[in-house]
C-alpha cells in the first residue's frame, strides 16, 4: 500500500458550454493535493469555490479537463469503475432514502463492487455490512426502515455503506450539513476514528472549526484555486479567513495555546 494513495497534479475542471451546469468557465484549476493514509484532508472554501466538483473528480464521477489524478501511483483513468469502487468510497451530499429498505439492506449495497453480476450478497457480505454498522455505532438500527431515521442516523448509515466497500480512501461531501450539533460531533468522531484506523479521508466542509478539530491537513479554496494548504492550525488564521470569506473572526485557543476554533465578531 502506498503512503500517498491519492495524488492530484495541476488538476482542473471545466463544464462544457453546452451543459446547464456551467458556461465554459473553469470550476477550478491548478489543484495539487496529496491524500495520505491515516489522515483527514479537509477541503474548505466559500460556496462556488469548486469543492464538490473536486470531490467528484477524485471519486471518478467526473473526468478532469486538465491535470491528472494518481491512484496508488497509477493514473486513475487506467482503472475500471469496479476497481475504483473497491478502493474509493464516496458519501455524497443531499442523498435521502426514497424507499423503506432496512438499514442493513442499505449498507450491504456497499458490497456491490465485489459481487459478480446478477448475484446476491453472501453471508460474508452481510457480516461485513453489519460490522460496518457497528464501526459507526449504529448496529442497533440494522432492522429499522431507512425512511424512519433522523438526519444524523441516516448520515451514519451512508458512512457505514461506504465502509462496507472496505475502501482505502473515503470521500465525504459536507458530511455534517443539516445536522444538529450533537449529530455533527458524532459524525466527526467517526471520521476521526476511521482516519486513525488507517483510511485516507477527504471531507469538504464550510466550517474551519471542524478542520481544526480533525487536524490532519487542510486545503482552503477560493475562486477555483487553492489559496492555502497545510496543517489547519497553521493556515486557518483570522487574516486568511477574513480574506477568503469576507468576515472578521478571532481565534479561540485551548489552555495550551493550540487553536481549537474561531469566534465571530458580534453584530453592531
């Protein structure tokens, strides 16, 4: 296993002019990132910075229009979709259950990349799926209908389904969006534990506090480019946040002086 399983070099993406998704202007360009085993890479930036599109390129849902992505030191495009799905799992944003499948049935769908066509999951596949549920702490929900879950529970189900793929790399697009504070912390704790287990994790987020909490590495995007990259405590300074988001903030530090969050200025 390579230490840096996913690497991008001068990556860029532009939607064709004929699509409704864009007018031919680059969504992002010149993006070079290194995703490391056992570490969380937090990609931050304002709305429209290109975070979700970048994640879709990393997950092979979109093909970059410039630059390259290397998976285990080989071009991502040289792998079949099945092999990519065995290496990279994606937790999308805004996916909600439409049918009352049980949680266990939803999670076992993550075994699809390993199953022959027209076959059904084996006992081993079901065991892996139940193990994934236990990993994220919701094994007790296995027989619940997915349409009865809270937002936080459903987000953990999506993460469990991704883990059932037994990926080396996990991509999560704003995994705490629309969750209350308690569920946000549950999801972030799971992400932290997954990184500690050796999985390479990439998340997109709007919250600098989350990047500081998860530590690892952060990449701050603005107007389609990376404007800062490094340890969150080093790059997420009040000056850079003010320049990127246009708001004045102050850094909150713990008793040792380490940055743990940001505080917004009070309204006048």
